[in-house]
């Protein structure tokens, strides 16, 4: 290679190459190739060199004006009398508008003047360093980082070129006029002539090529943690393989009235095909219709005409509580047995997407069905659950749900956003449970949580769209930490 021969040959008779760019020009070589060769020779310690970087700037139109006429703050300062004061109105009349507008901001910032209705000097003499720096750039001189930053902030200069090269290129400890050739392969011929060859040293510390493999998404990691915690606490997973649900199981069975805003197309995705469900348990439908219209089980109901055609409409489920209603109905058919159920799966809501909301997200559903349960049991279970996840800062706020009473919203603390709602909870109402056929003394505590928002807290993500959707940064997924959890022994 011509560049390598030129560099090694030049150093044989000279102490150093002062500048790689100048060397390339003098020897009619491509500077990019010269840099690559220097880098390679430096790796094998044939030479030693220093990497240098330079940025070239040009003045903006405003910068050229400052360089020619002086900075506005200097003119503003010069217009203030050496002794005494001058009014702002007088200064405004004396100075050009651009000098007054910019100078009245920059001069006080540099503590050259005291501002008020009257303006006075606070120093006797100032230097127009802005003009000096701009003139230096015009002359091709280098400035320190702080000076460049101040000029760039005021948009007085613009970057025109970036340059990299090497300086002080000298002989290294392994220097030779010509690069030695090493054998790198253990071929049959090389092994037969091994005494005549010099083999390249094997680098046992070199890293291999990155493994081309998939990476777990942060949502999948936290989902696995949730599932492990549920299983450790004795919960049984519910089947959630039906994204399409009927309005009956999604709303009516949960004692949610048919005129509720959540049933509007602005909040729920309704299907066009198939438009309605094929079959529902008729005896149970009749009991649900009755409790909606006229009440029962200690309730007055909603006192409206319940319509079967509304219950038949198909939709993309808005919550996995529809799965809970199916499981409780199945549980009520046989002799009662206490149960702990959970599910983690996708739900759909016609919501505007922002930093904390998605139209398609995951819900974590949990419920305990037993006799004698209270609201204190619900709070205790939630505190234990989230403490195992490493989220100890919790708050509970009273809320309203059509199918739970009492009800609570659950909040956890995000270090960058603050208190963030992560779920809803409560005790299922008798109007929901008893039409299913569950005994009167059975109580159900339940909660529905987001998967995305706890993941945001655990991974310190400020925008939910960084976790889910087409704008996700794949590099973030590859680099995301395992996010291990610690579980204290009971």
C-alpha cells in the first residue's frame, strides 16, 4: 500500500510527521486512507500518534454585523454616561432598535449596567469580547469550548466543516521500515513449514462477534415478574384467548348499565363482522336483565329498559374483567370452593394516545373469591403484591366503578413524573355476584392493573410510546436491564 510505504519510509529518516493532512498533501495521497493506515500501524505499535479534531465555523449575517460594528451590549454600555444615570426611554431614542433590544438583555446579564427606570454603569470599562471572538473566527483561529458555546447559543456562528487527523506521528516500539508478514491460518502447508514462518499472536482477550439473537422486551420481563409473583402467592391463571367479547360479558354481567359512557363508540371498538354473539346462557341473562331493570339482592337496580340487542353486540374487550365474570359464573355452577385467579393479556380502548395512554395495552387482572373478605384484605394483598415487585410507594384513592363497591384507584410514585395511576380495585357488588349463583356470604376482592405503567416506573421511562408501538427504539430493547426483583422471606 502506497500510504503505508510512504509513512514508514518517511519515519525511517525523520523524527516525526507533524500533521497527517499536510503529509497527505505533500505526498499526493488521500488523507482518509492516510488516517486509516496510521490507525492500523498504531494498533500494532509500529508508530505512535495523537488524534486531533477540529471544527470550522463561519459567521452568520448577525455575527458578521457584530464583527464589523461591535456587539449590541457594547454599544448599549457606551451609550450610558460614565457618571449618573439615563432613562430607558432616552436610550431607546438614542440607539438603533436592534442595539437596544439585544443590548438591554445582554448588558445586564454581563453585569455591566444596573437596570430599572434609570440605567447606570456598574463597571468603569468593558471589552467587546464578542467582537474579538468573531474576528478570531474570521481569521481562522481556534477558540475554547466555552467561547464557541456562547457564540453558538446566540446564533452568531454556524458549523461549516468537521476535520479529524493525526499529529506527532512518531516511531513506536515495534517500528520497522516495512510491516512484517505473519501467518494467520493453520493450513497444512503452514504446519509443514512452521519453523520458517512467524505466526501472529493469538489475542485471548479479544471479544467475539455479538451473538445474533433476540432480546426480551421490557414488557415481557415485567410480565414474567408479575406472573411469578401471582404464582408464588397461590393464584391460578385464567384463560384469556378471546380478544373479541360480547357486550354481555364485558359490560352487562358486571352490572354496568347500557347507557354507561364506556359503551359509546368513542370509548369502545365495536365489531362490524360478526356483529353479534351467537349464544348466551339464557337463565343467567334473565337474572342479569332483572337486576338491571328492577334490582334485587338488596339493590333497586337502574330502573331502565334493558335491551338484549345491546348485550349481543360484539366488541374488542375493554378489560380482562370480562374473563373474570366468565370464571366466576363457571365457579358458581358447582359446590363453592375459594379461588385465587389472575390473568395478564391485551385489552383495547378507543383512547387518544399520549405519553401515558395507549389504545391497545395490557391489563393485569387479579381476584380472590372467599367468605369473609373485607377492604382491608384487598389493601393488604395489593401492598404485598407491589412490595414484591419493588414498588413500595403506594397510595389508594376512593373511586367509583359500576361493579365494585367500595372502589379504590391505585397510585405509585414515578421519580420523573410523580404519582402515577397504575390500576383500579374494589369489592364486586352483590348485583354482579348473586345473579351468577354464588352464595350470599361469598365476597370477591379484585383489581385491574396496567402492565405498561409499572414498566415505565421500573425502567424510568417517561413516555409510554417508548415501550409499545411502531416507534419503539430497538436499541433500547437490546440494552434494557434485566430489572431483577428481590422478594423478602415471609
